[in-house]
């Protein structure tokens, strides 16, 4: 019998170049599953993330989350980040029942990963304009959708970190 921990770990894919990712995407295509893709650092998982990811998952059958590696997060957010390492962040995301796969990427953007996944739906927060979202060209070239989702007011990793610093 497969343990719950094994199920979680099986959802984590270490690289966009993984044969495992190709097999999974091909399997979903054969079964006519609608693949949704989003990405982020997801450093301190909070209610805003859960709200956003669950809404993204509702847009299709399979939700693939591109997760910035620790090196990528440091380049984007600075030397004090991430708070949680990539293994912890990946396991937390993979433990969500509505997340089908978590794929780590080391680049500053998930462009190459999006080209590999070829999702039917690309999702980002509504702080972006759809046409400015990385991968817009890849998804729309195949008649896919690029959708923005409003963030849950009052929740952000940066705000949580700032609050903790003020309390020290």
C-alpha cells in the first residue's frame, strides 16, 4: 500500500527536463485532461496561496505548479529568502489534494517550463495584465487561455515577514 507521504513525494518533479514530467503530460493529454499551470515562490504558505491555487485548480483537471528553486528565489527576492527551503515548499504544495504536480525550476521565469508543459490554461495573479504574463505567447499560440485571479486581500508572504521583523 502506498503511504500518504509517498503520494506527496510522487507529485514533486525536480526538473522541467525530467522524463517523469514528459510522461505525466503525455498521459494527461491521452486522457483529454485540461492542464492548468501557475508558478511562484510560495515561501510561507498562507491562506492567500490556498485561495489562489484552489481557484486555479478549478479551471481544469490537472494543476501543475512551477516552483522557484532556492537559488531562483534568492535572485528574485534577495539574500534573506526563501524562509523555507525548496524541499519544504515543494512538499507543502504537493500535499494539497488539488495540486497534481510541483515542478522545480531554477530560472528567473518559468518560460522554458511552460514550453514543456504546454498548458491549456496559464494562471497568474491579477497584479499582471494577461498579455504581460511570461508564457502568454506559448499558451495563446495553441488557443489556450491566460487567466488572472484576484488575490485574497490581506495575505502576502512579504507582509508576514515584515510583521515578524517589526515584532522582534
